[in-house]
């Protein structure tokens, strides 16, 4: 969860960027982009919502701890892949979050901690996250 306060509702764009330890953006959200539906909308459903909705006062944004998803072909849906286009989960570790409101940015540290009930080391997590995604590795 990312909680942030704005004095007034922004007039321009608001972005939230998640950065890895090296300062590279791994995920970006914008108040000017709408969420992409997993399947075509039913005409009776409500319209897709903005990725970030910012109002004056305290705001809360929930990041699903995933890297950027694969690019989608507009108007083409692959039901048989189920969530296969979703980005990989971020590993436990130190990250940063950068909030930009009306052109002014602020950054803060963000840490993902491993569930204490899980008994696995960071080295094992890192090796599994890279080996599972190589082509030809069954």
C-alpha cells in the first residue's frame, strides 16, 4: 500500500513509479491511463477506471507487487493464457516509490519483506526467479 497526501486535487497528471535498487523503473502508473480489462467489457458494465484516482486529502494506492505486464495487442484477448501476460512478482528487497503530482516529484523508500513463515533464502529466491523464465528450461 502506498499512502500519500495532496493538499488540492491535481490539475495535471499524477504518476506513481516503482524503482528497483539500481533506480530503474519497473512499474509506472498514471492518472491519465485507464486500467486494461482482462477480457472485453460487457456493454452494461461500468467503464474502466483510471489507474490512479487522486483527490484532495489522503489517498491510497495498492501495488500488486508485479513488474510491468507484457504488451497487449489492442482488441485481442487471450483467455487461454489466464494471467500469463502479467509481469513477474517483485522479490523481497529494497525499492523506491516516486510520486509525481502536477510536475513535482517526491521519492520514498519501499521495502518488500518475505512472509516470516516462509523458510527460503534470498539467494534461492533470486536463482528461482531467473531459472524459471529461461527458454528451454523445463
